[in-house]
C-alpha cells in the first residue's frame, strides 16, 4: 500500500481516458479494504469520483468501481453518497446486465444497503435510504428484480450464487423485522412463488456447499425464524384471512347441502349443523382455540394439505362418517399434532446463540451433513406425508379416539427415524416413500428398542445386573431342556441311498435321496454315555437303553463338527465346536473323540471329566458318531444339547432366541413389580383404570399381536 500515491490515484479516477480510469479502479479495489487507506482516499475527495464511476462507467471499470464501493460500505464509510439514483442504478444492473463480475459487485452493494440498519451502531442519516424500503422505489421501476434475483441462484458461478442468496437473506430479514404484520407474509409468499425454496434446496444438496455454506446456513436459520413467527401468530376469527382459511376448510369438506325450499320462512328457520367442525376432526364446535399450541402455522399446514389433496380429504371424511364416533380418525387434530412433531424435530425454537455456534462448526467439512437440514425447506411435503402416515397407522391398528396419543407417539418415532436418519443428499421423494411404506411391526419394534434405551438411561446399572442374572437362569433352563431332549432320544436316518425306478438313473433320481437304515440315539440317565443302535426301519416309539448296545463315553469326546448355521452374535469354544465352511444340503452333526482302542481303559469311569479331556487331547482323534437330523429344530436340540452337556455355549440361532425370550420376559415380569411410589419415580401418580363392569374373562397375549 505504501507504494500507492492516494492523491495520484484519485486524480487518475477522474481522467478522460478510459484506460487510465480502468487501471486506477483496478488498483483501488485491492487497497480500499484497508481503513487507513480508505480514510486518506475520502480526504483526497476520491469518494465523489468513485460514485460517478459507479453511476456512469461501463465494462471492467464499472466492475472494479462497484467492488470498491461495496468494500467501502463494509467499512461503514461512504454512506452519505448512497442516494436513490445510486440504488436505482445498481438494481438496474442486477436486472439487465449479463456480466458476472458486474453482478457480484452490484449485489454486494445492495446487501450492504439492505443490511445497514442491523450493522450500524445507531448513527443513521436518512432512514429511507437503508433497509428494504430503500429498494422499493427502484423495484417499482424494475418489477422483475426479484425474479431475476432468484434466477441467479442457479448460476454456475458459486460466488454469484452466494451474493444472490445473501441479498435474498438480507431482504427477508429486513422484511420480517421492519414490515407490518400483513406486509412481510406477502413478500415471503412472493419469493416462494418465484421458486426460492426449490433453488436453495438444490444448492443445499449440491457439492458446492463449501462456497455457499454461510448464506445457506443463514437461509436455514431464517426459515426457522419464519416458522416461529407463523406459530406465534394466534388464530383470530376477527381477522379476515383467518376466517377465510377456516371457511375454505369447511367448503373443501364437501358439506351436505340443505334441500331447496321455496318457503323463505322455512329457510330462515334452518338450523346450524351441530357437527360442522367436529366432523372435520376438531374436538369442539369452536375450533379457534385448538390452534393455540401451533398458531397460524398449524392453520397453514392444515389448509395446505386440504387444498392439495381435496379429493382424498373428502373421501376420507366420507369413509369416517360410516364408522362409530369413537373409531373416527380426527383429521384436523392429527394435522395439528404432526405440525407440532415437525416443529420439535427440527428444533425450530433453537436460540440464535446456538445458531451462531453452528457457524463456528462450519470450519470442519465433516460437520456439513449435521448442520444443513435441506428437508426443513420441504416442510409442507413432510407434513403431508406425516398426516398420511398417521391415517395409515390409525387404520392398521384399529385405533379409537382414546388411542390418539399412542398413534401420535408412533408417528413421532417414525419421523425421528426416517427424517432424522436421512442424509443431506437424500431426496425428499425417497423420504416420502419411506414414510408411506414403513411397516407397523417394524415401527413397534423400534418403539420397544427406544423404550429399552429409556430404561437403560434411568436404571442402567440395575437393569444390567438383573439382565445378567436372568440370562444365566435362562441359559440353565434351556440347557436342561436340551439335555432332556437327549434323554428322551430321537431317530436319525443313517445312510442315504437313491430311489430309482426302472430305467436309467437321472438327475431327478439323484435328488430323491432316501434313508437305507435308521439310527436311534439316547443319552443315559446318568448323562455320561450316549447309547445308540442301527435299525432297518424307523419305529414310532421310544427305545429303552437295553435295546441300544452301542455306547460312547462322553468323557472321550473332543469336538463336535456341524454344518448347522450358528448365531453370529454368539461365541463358542473352538475346543468342542468346528463349523464347516461350506455346509452341504444335508444337515450333519459329527461327534469326534479319542480312539477308544488306543487306550487300555477306554470305558473307565472318571469323576474328573476336565482331567480326562486334557489327557485325551494327546490321543488320536477319530469320528465316534455321525447324526443326520431331518429338521432345524432337531438339529438345534441335539447340537446345543451336546455342547451344553460338555459345558460349552450354545451356538444355534434357535436356542439363543429361546434364551433371549425367556430372559426378556423375565425382565418384564420383574419390572411389573416396580411400584410408582418407589424412590426411583418422581411426579404425579398416574390414573389407575377402574375395573367397574369387568369380569374375570380375559387372557394375556404373551407374544403380542398374535
């Protein structure tokens, strides 16, 4: 900066030669951002020459002048030269000029002008020269300004997109802050009609997020401000627009028209429909108070849904009218409830301080997906999908009016799961489809998981201790059940042959395998020997141990080889279980152990099985017995029974599921013993339903929904 002569630079800005002025303006734009340089520039009288160039220059000279002027305004200098003719000139450039470098500077000046009341510290000259009102005379001359501004959001130049969005943000913020109650909604509606929501939604999902991060985050924050403003507006039937909205709801419901009567006196006596509003799903015939919690935002959402789905709305009302009153879905109440669910999900009441923290988080690119919520801009479509999901769940569950809060809780979980779990780039149509197709059973399972997490948060240590205790009890119970299956005995096909008709052997014959003999296996009463024998045919009754001459001493068993599928979540000892890497089509369990002929006392009884297992580990391993269970249940019983008999963990999914069910229901039964007046609870005592009029004829559905 020291090498630039400010007086000489100012003189060159007023030169008659365009090339000289262009070079001076070029140098000025890189130096004017320094406050000390800006002070010298103004003292030398350069501001009036810069204003002249801004009003009359063309080409690159104009672009450099606009950039210099905007940077001077950013330093809170030069405001005395911001007049209406300058505003009109800049607005004209935005509307008519195609060059990107000129548009950037022009929009930066307008952003500074519109935002000036928020950035200044109290000293303002002419109030009408700042804020959105400063642009209104120019907008009257160039009514297509807003349309052109929104169209710039689709520009390939990211800097131009950022400037355009920053200007839109400034206009919105000024309108919300300074315009009257009836004026700012009209301006916001006009911007929405021009497609600003769609354009910003596309930008928020694009890969150019890094260059547009700050204006996009500001637009997202402004969207929350708008939602808060609309919610804070109380529904008042004295206001014409509120009255018109409610009347529109009534007319869209296709109310029954009274029969035409020629007698005027009879028409004058016509009574008001006693269920005019309750028919639409309101609780009373005075619907205004029911909007107290959601304000005019709830009114907007409800009327928007009815307007876009009028046929479906009328069909639903007609369908509900055929049902008893207690089974009818309250359409209006469900719409207002979904509005409140979305409001809470997107944390619309989040403070400005927390929004400011979001700006700091922009330093890390990894935070983008967490900070930006493009689905917030699709509020209306999410509301519609949420309402339809409410109706679907109401119908699927056969709900009644007293179940309203239960269905609402399911919808809340659905929105938290689908909308909250959606990535930044997920399209809103995919979200709508997922909300529509989400199965009720999956939703209930998710609700139970969340309930368990809630219990974990409240009583985590106690629940874990109880769960471990119950899991051990369940394991012992299932172990005894599986071993008793072995004590009872079972038939297994021994060798498989092929059933062949007369003629050559075909592929179909090879697939039709049939057993050539059968093996009956049974555990001894002392649980130390496995008795078995082979038979030509399968019997239909249990065989005693005296008819099973062959036996295996379980103390010499070293491992169990099986192709029965194991539960992935369960680990087991590799010393006794070996799962084949490529299971065959036939289920097979093979018991391995030490060769009984390699020891002098293979059948010696031992009271210390662990010691025997250690000694057997050094002997030759052979196949002791092979079983071919013909069902998954039988395979699970015998495989896990053998493992648990050898003090190993069960590995099949069926056994582990049984252990989980027993321990889980045990936990629920324990929880039933907790009283509300225990020390862990706080708050008001819940209302206990009366048993008046009830008898003892009831049942308990253990598995739920069966």
